């Protein structure tokens, strides 16, 4: 069955004609039809288009014509990435019927690689959340336990990969939104360095924090997707040029282990997780040590301030980015408005969910006169201190390892009434976004309730090739990433 194959295996099978893209896509659509009514991973599927694209790939291969490096592989994309086909809703009522006039840069790259984009996945509204419970359009559940959340905001993408409803998926990560759902759903998730992947066509939440990345079965598939989506894009002013940070071939040396690997560990950070998480992380570190790695204990004195700084910076940027949804230019417009002020206020009140409203208000307050210096400017200074903590860490070690989340997947509804507890779910991931660094989540075990646990690996900026090699070292020595939920 094609759902048991990784994206690399599926691509190679299609190229070798032992499996057709049409068969793979049909299998995938069949599983979506069977399982997604309960899982809720997809907001939209492109059944007719996907089958047509698969048939086109098969015809090219049969005729001996050149095809792209993802030829015929069914890929899902998070529904905050603009596509000229279907809608781009961001999980919000305000964009429920919005049809984008252009494709995001990463969508262009996938199509050029002959990937088959099979559908768009659910997310917390405008990517604001850690559980995908904030979606205004659909509820997504965890494939390992339908009573639990899949994580967020890329919960739909993570659930789809875990359940075999696609070969791989794209998500976006503003404060952990790829890594945390990857951990909760038992898949591999990579947040690239800020600027490594173009944000053109990604609906913005926090512009200095957002980054698009892959959710896959393993590190090799993440490397495959990074070869496609990474690289300079002149349409994105934050996209780093190839002169400043040349794009490597992420697959080329993936299976070459790193000799004398030094792993930085912050003992108090590991101690802050639940006992079952601590045990899994310590066991993963022992695997690395058995492979010749050295453990180096360090301190990161400003890590504790990451959440406070993040929720000032992210909400400030969100309040600015979401000002464009005004009931005038596009999106929902209130039918109850009696004047132009009510068009703005009523449209936003009717169509934005409570979490989005909360973050807009927090951000507006932080940027308001008299509070800018006290909150926003101070948060930027803390951000720089956190970045310096990482700089010092990488002077002593090749990478930093810590949990992805302090807990495994929590119950649906468990934290919705306590926003602070929900925000604390990202305590281990947020600092990476503030520093603009790459971070990888790889499965490293299960708790006593058979819920996946993720190990987070962080390296210095623009070293995703090294990061993926470190992840591959672990996955070559273990089989946690091969475990699949029983649907």
C-alpha cells in the first residue's frame, strides 16, 4: 500500500513504474474519504485536479520525458499558503470564501517539481494557537487518540502525515507550529532558518517569526522537501540570497554521521518537562552517546523570558498584519453595518475568533503610545539576549537538544479556557523563532498512554543540512519514526 511508503520511496517507485502516481493519489484520496470525516485534517481536497495532475505525471514517465524531483507524490499544504486553485481560508470565517489571485512561492516550487497537491489542511485561525482548536471551520483530532489535540497551528498537516492521508505536508512555524504538532502526532517536523524559505504567499501572522517548513515521516523526506522549497526569492525582502547563505543539497550527505558530535544540554530545561518526557529525552541522548556523541551541559540564562518576549512581539506584529482585514478590500463584510466605521468594527467582530481578537488587542496595547518602550522595545532587547545565548551555546557544541513540549498531546478542551496554560505549551519552541534558528522535531518514544514524544534538535543559522544529518543519525539507530497509529 502506498501509504506505507515514505515520500522518497514513493517518488522512486513512481519513477521506476512499479507504482503509478494515479494509483498513489487514488489510494490517498480513498484514505481521506474513509478517515478524514473523523480526523478533520483537511479543509479542502482537490480530487479532480489531483487525479489530472497524477495522470499527467504518469504520461510523462511513460513517454520517457523528464519529470521533477517530486513527480507524482501527493503533498498536502497548510491553508495559510495562497493557491490559485481552491480557497485560502487561514481557518477563519473572515476568509472563508477568499480565492487567492496568485500562488505562494513554495506552491510554485512544488508544482515545478511535479508534486501532486492533494489538499489544504486545517489550522488554528491565522496560525494563532497550539492545538488547532481555534479553527473556525473544523475540528482536527490526533490520529493516535481522537480525544486529544493534534497540536497547532499546523495540526492538520501533522495529522494528515501521521494518518497516511498524504506522503508529506507543508506547515508554517511562528512559535513552534511545525515542531509541536510533529511531536504530538509522531512525525518529523522542520522549522528552517528565518529567511531560508520564501514567505511570499504565506498569509502573515508574525512577519519576523513566520517560516514555512515540511512535516514528513522522517528526516530524509524533510531533506527532499527542503531541496524543493528552500532558496532565494526576490519577491520576499527577508529571503536570504544564495551569496549570503548558499543552499546545499540536503540529501547529498544525509547519511554521513557527524564525527565527534557535541550536544549541548540545559539540565533545568529538561527537568521542567513531565517525567515521561524527561525519560524519553534522556534515552535519546544515550543513543547519541552510544554513537560517539559527547554531552555538554550549558546554561541559557534568558530562555525563561522567551514566552513573555514572544507574546509581545508576535501579537504586535499580528495586530499590524491583520489590520488589512477590514470588510472593505476582501473577505467578510458585515450585512449589519450602517456606516463605514461599523463596516470595519462589525465585520471584524463577526468574523474573527476569540483567540485572534485577544492577540490583536494585546498587540495593539503593546504598540500604543506610552507603552511601546515599556513593552515592545524591551521585548526586542530580550530577543537579542536570547539570540546571544544561542551564539554562546554553539561555541561549545554542534547542536542543542531539549524537549519539544513539556507534555504529550493534551485532551481536547483541556486548555481552551486558560490561554496562559495554552501559551506555556510552546515554552520549548518559541526561543528558536525569536533567534531565527532552524529546529527539528523527531519522534523519540511514547508515553504510557501510547502518545508520541518528540526530541527537539537546534543548530546554528543556515545549517539545516547539519541539523538533518543529526536527525538522520538518530533515525538510523531507532525506529520510533516508523510507528503508525491504528485508525
